[in-house]
C-alpha cells in the first residue's frame, strides 16, 4: 500500500509539512465546514494519481507548476512488511527514481518499468494486465476525465470502450480464454489491410463489387470462346500457346519482319556503292577522240586535264567507297544474325508460318485480357473469403465474450446490488453494467438518471470492483460525493469503513452528515486543508491579493 507522501513544496503556515502518513482502508482529505475551494484537495488526489504512474498532475494542473515551480514528490510503499522508496519530479514525468529511505536517488527507471514494479508488488501478475490501465479509471480526481458517469471503465477521455472491456476481462482473469481468437482476428484484419493497400496502389488487380465480378465472368466466357475460334480457324496450334508465348511469338514475328526489311535496304545500298567504284576511263578517252572529229575546235588538252583531275578524285574516293561498302556488309551480317536468332526463337515457341501477324496480335491481346480478368476475379474471391472469415471469427469472439461477460456482469451487478441495498436500505435501484459487444458497454441506474444517482453509481461500481477483483486502490473527489444526497453519503461511508484496500476521498462540510459518518471521516483523516496558510502549498493563487501581487511583479 501507499504509506507516505512528502514534498518540500507542501507548506503549512510557512513551514514545510511533515510527511503525510497514509494507511489501509479509508484515507480522507478534508476541507473546512465552509467548503473552501482552491486549497489543494483535488490537487492532492492528482498527486496520488501521479504516484500511481499518471501524468495528469503535470499536464492538467498547469497552474500548480506555474506557481510552485518544478518539484519532486517523494513517496513510500509498503508490501509484506518491506518498504520501497521512490521519487518523481514534475520536470521528468517519464522517469521515476528508486531511492533509499532518506530519498537519496539510487537509480532512475522509466515510468513503464516502475508501473511493472507496482504490478508485481500488488500481486497483479495476470496475463496481459497493465497496471496503469487498470488503476487509472478508478482514480477519479477532478480534471482527470475519469468521472464519466456513463463509462466507468475509461482510463482517459480519449480511451476507447474496448480498452476498458479488455481490462475487465484481464482483471477477472478471463482474457486468456479469448486471447487466441482475438489474435487470430487481428491477423485476419491485418491481411485485409495489406490486401486493401495492395489494391489501392495497383500492386494486385481486383474488382470492387459483386456486380463487377459477374460482369468479368461474362467477359471471361466471351474471351475463352474468342480464343477457341481463333485457334480452330488457324488450325495451327494456337490453343497450345499461353498468353506470354503468344505475345512473344507476335513480338518475334514483328521483329523478324522489320529485320528482313532492313536487310533488303542495306543490300540495295551496298550494290549502289559497288556500281560506282570502277568507272571505265578508256571509254572516256575514246569519247574524246570522237568529239574532236566532229568538233575540231575543242581544246582536247583542257578536257584531258579535267579528266585527269576526275581520275585523281576517283582515287581519293575509292577508299571511302570501300569503307562504306564494308560498313554496309557488317550491318547486313548483323541483320542476318538477328534474323537467324529470331527464326530460332520463333521455332522454339511454335512453328506457325502461315498464321498472320494480325491473328497472333489478336490472340495475344485476348489472352492478356483473359488473364487479367481471371486474376481480378480470383483476388475478389480471396477478399470475399477473407471478409467472411473475419465476420465469422468476430461473431465467435463476440459470442464467447458475451458468455464471459454474462458471468462478470452477473457477479458485479449482484455485488453492486448488495452494496446499494446497504447504502439505501433496499429502497433504491442499483446501477447496472451491461456489455453489448466486445467494443461497447452501457452503465446506468434503471429509472433514475439524476446526477446524484449517476455519481453514486460510479462509487458503487468502484466499491464492487475493489471487493471482487485484485484492484488495489480507488479515489473519489468531492465532485462525486457533493452530488449525492446526505443519506446516500452516510450509506457510502458505511461501506468505506468496511474497506481494507486503500480508498482516498476528498470532502468538506462534514458537519452536514450523521454523527456516525463524521466519526468515520474524522478517524480516517490524513490531510486537512484550509484557507490562509493551510493550503497544500501554503497559499492560494486565485485570490485578488495574489493576482494583484503577480500583476505588480509583472
């Protein structure tokens, strides 16, 4: 149990308060008969939550940190006659210090590791149970958002309902009975998530609806018939080709046609070059003699000089003709090699020489579409099967969960009815917990939805949980108790007085209750706070004087 709390910022009348000693059962933090506010009562409950691994004290009680500054809470736990000392600073809420009895720091561990230690010390070694998630809903300090009268299992304002339901299964040691099914269900949902992502990014083909699937089935039948007709009409074995082979064959045929056409062009170019390499110069000389016979005035010498120049030019160009011819032959040879290779590739797939390129293209296109449609429908069938498995397993988990919760509900509801009868002497209806599914539940008091009745329901629920589970602690702020009529509070304190586990309550104006209730409260007081120096931190900062002081300093 939590045995002691101290802090050098806890002040009374200008002097540091001595350690606040706590005990088993009821621990009361009380104010004055005038009901003074902003003296630290709720803040002290937030500090208790801080000690039990919470962070709301730092995150939500920001005015305290602003006014007091960073400070360290020191505390002692006692288990089996052994004391364990810790401290936790508001400047480092993710760490908890392990200390000696003088609160000298020996080591610092993470908040999660510290909560695991408390789980062990409190004997909460139940499968999957997390200490913080277990105690958090039952530390109902103002400002923590855990006083929702409709959802008593919420660990925070944002925590989903199924988290509280899982915690309930765990603390009643029933979770292992559905653990395998829940794990299998989560794996199926992960598969569905991966499948949907793959579809969204077009990694796999599928169809979105059953109607689309049926449309594909109709088109698949049409394509199968079309391929059969092509194969029969060609009578060349097209039906033995799969879509990839058909596509390859069509591509090879197209490449072969291009290669042959290119080779023909190259051969023609080579022949043209060869025809220009060896012109007959003797023929030119004879022609000059005939020309002189008919035109004696022609200057043969000049013509001869021109021809000589042409011979010299031909000599220069001859090498170029030869080189170009060689290049063309090399390209022809390459074309021949490509043609030979393509013919071999075509022969490996299928020898269908009389099938036109158009037929091959048509066959390959139809085969490709057919495979895509079949793949899409196959994936749709897989997705439908996966969704069916998820639905069936969800139903099985819900059925088993409902069976388990029927027992838990009955046990808790019976205990709440027993406690409620003690409080009201069997004159008022008791709250009821009703689990609808593994993700939702209801909590209400039949025929009585008043504020006081609903807050009373929270307290009765917590007391039932303390009695029926290993839950080690609960805390109730005055905001709950103030809403309940006086006779109801008297009855609640009768139950508090019987409690052996630690319960922390905040209350003021105790003189409005029965003498027996006042006696119970006074005997359980661990901290009394009051205005004008008796506040938790020795002062209040919501008074006009304090506000003016701050403004003056600014």
